[in-house]
């Protein structure tokens, strides 16, 4: 098929903090060096920020480096953290507030800000465009383009107007080739192109398996009398009796709070429902005291790459580079990845500019200088000092793992002489349903807790219905013939959007995929015990439309 093609010096896939920081730094350096540079950012969301979901307490270190005058430029960092509260939830009604002195110092947030990362990314996109970057929202990068020599040569955007049967409909538009000397992949956690590139180039052969969690977030308008701008609340313990993880509540601006739960995806009970665990959480007095009388205005969920230092793949390959959560640069000891994602992109920009500045007809294939830049950066040092944090929780549980992490971070500054690793893959941890205890979750009350469908409604999720399903089964028989008898088909529970159902019709069962509901969290691609679900991009602009997550 003849496709329209556009040539750039650099194509960046994903308009998140990593991709946009790469773009801004590229143009800053090019302008400093009087270099002509053509850079584009392609984003699958309907607009920049539409698919961004993050807590978020934001550490401004990378922002200070990228835009030292961000305050004058109006960056939406409006709510400085004023206080940290950390709780151990012992049961559905009891809790103990922990003194800051006996919690890991990485959890302390002096100098940080409570932000909407969706709005921060919108602001970064404005800065990028002012610097000369072309930003294309609503276009999904669907395939990697490989050159004849095996190097990456760019990406192909997805076709628009394809029917369920795979045939063109009226108004069909073929995807475009976006070709580049270097392609930066910044899709976020479990990016579908990044996943293929890691496999294609064996980038993770020397790393521990990547580990994941699913993170939930709701935004609530609350009673102004209960609002404490800048208050950060974290907790561990209840309701997660069958999983590790933790919860948060951040008092943002405009009488809003951000509330959420993070559930590690190495849990073993196939009956566990992360969504229902989150809905229970809000009934605990620590959270209920703020939410009661308020109104839920937004909901979303997204997978988090939390393997950290031990799980970092090789990030460079011929023609391209992985940055941010695509590579897994999140520092889970801080529950923060936006500042590390930004810095990884800025370092990538430095390597690209150096390569393009060389007076050669064909630029070097692989950006090997990036590896040295990364190893000499504060990102590497920060991740190295936190390398034992996640494995300690996985191996020792929330309480004893937390105690170990407090000791290592507060007294040894993350420099204990050994490295703890978790070599188990999250999807392989499920027990058989016959060996597991079923979990009876309370029904939502419609006041503090809600069902999946009303929650998905608040995410503004929409997909063009007449298109091929973007949730592909490698073998359509596995859900009913393998996953159901062995694991009670956990897709019904680990999906936070009600995408997967087992329907009974006239005495027989049918596995149904409600792809229209998908919030692009990627949990199914991660947790399916048979690794039978492959998440690929739907038509551009499909998925959630988060206004200010």
C-alpha cells in the first residue's frame, strides 16, 4: 500500500513527561547550537494529557533543570506539600499514624508539589510547540518501521476507518509513515511498541523481570471545611490482606483531593479484585473523614512499572531509545516517576544532539553515549539507592519489608552492601482457584464506593465501535478452556473497567470482550496467567479522556 511519508530528525512516541521533556531539551540544545532540527511528538490520546494518570506528588528537580523559570512561565505547580501523614491501617476501622522518623525518608515530600500531571503535560506541550516541536495528538503509533539494515527508522501510525472485519469503511484513511534518524519511545508503562522492541533486540536479557502494579485514582470535590491544601496522606495495610501495595490521598487545589490505591500485580489469589479493594479503602475512617459529603468527579486506572534498578533493560538499540516508564525508570521508594522520566528524556536529547551535530553523512546507528550519561546521572544514583525497596516488600511483606526499607534508606542511605532481587514474573504467581479462598466484597453504596461501569463513565472513555478489537487473544479457546477451570478466569476481576466477562447463554459459557470500556491500563497484557492477551493500539483518540488526572 502506498502511504504518505514524512521525514523528521527525531520522532517521539508519547506526549507524557518523558517524551515532552525529550522534545523540549532537543529544541533548547538545537537553538543553543544554531542547529536546524525537525522534531515531532505523536500521541494516541485525543489531546495531550488525555491518557495521563498519575497521583501525583511531583519532585521538581528535573523541571528546575529543564525550565529554571517555570514559575514565571506559569507551570501548573500550584500546591506545595505542607505536611506528610503516614498510616498503618490495621483493620477496616483502626489505624496507627507512624512518626516520620520511623518511615523511609524517601516518603517525605518537603519541597514537592501536588499536581495534575495531565495539566503539567499540557503545559510542557505548549513549551515544546513554542520551541518549534510539532505535536500530533489523536494519532496512535501502531508499528515500528525497520530499515533494511535492521535499525529502527520510525513508526507507522494506525489506519483510521477500518471495520470490525478488517476491511476499509467509508472515510478510510491509511496510516502515515513518520520516518526519523532517531526514534524515541516514551509510551509509558508497558508500551506496546516498547514491549516488542525489548523482545526484538533482547534488551532485558541481563535484567530481572519487570514488576508491575495497578494504580487507581479518583478526584473528589470535598467540603471546603475539610480541605487542607498540601496535605499528603499515605498508608499501607488494610484492605490489602492478599496483596502488597499502598494507598494515598492528596489535598490538591480548588477543594479537591486525589485518592487512590496501588496494588502490586504479583498477588497470588485469583479471586482478588484490585478495583473492589480500592472501593473498600474509601470506607476507612482515615479516608472517609475527608470524602464524606463530597462528590466523585473523575476515575481512572493505569499500570505502573515498579521493578526499578534491577529491572532496567538496555535502553538503546540501532535507531532508537527507550525513555521514562517505557524503560521502567520510576523510583518506587518515592512512589514517583515523573521527575526520573523527565530526566531520562533530557539525557536522551543530549545524546541525540551530539550525534546529529557530527559532520557525517549518516549519523551513528546506536546512541551508546546515552548509557554513560545515564550511569553518571542522579537518576541512576537514585534508582541504585532504591534497588532493594520493591524486592523487600515482595519478599518480606508490607510490615517487615517496610521496616527493612526504613533501616536501609534512613541509616544506610540506600547503600547496603547487597542487592535483593525478585526474579519471579508477576503473571506466574497466581494460585489455582481450587487452592485459593474466594473473596466476598461488599456491595458499593453509591456514596463512597461505586461499581465499575459508573466509574468508567467518569473516565470519559470512548472508542469507535466499528473497528477491530484492540485486545487480541492469541488463542480464543484459552479463557474458557484453561483460565476458567484453573484460575476462575481472573480477567473478570483484575480488569478495572469491566472489559472481560463470562456470559452464560442457554447453559453454555461465552467469553466476552467489551473493548469499548478499556481505559488503556495494560493490566490484562501484564497479569493474564496464560499470557494470551495482547494489547495493541486502537484507532487514534480512542480510550479515556482524562481532563486533569
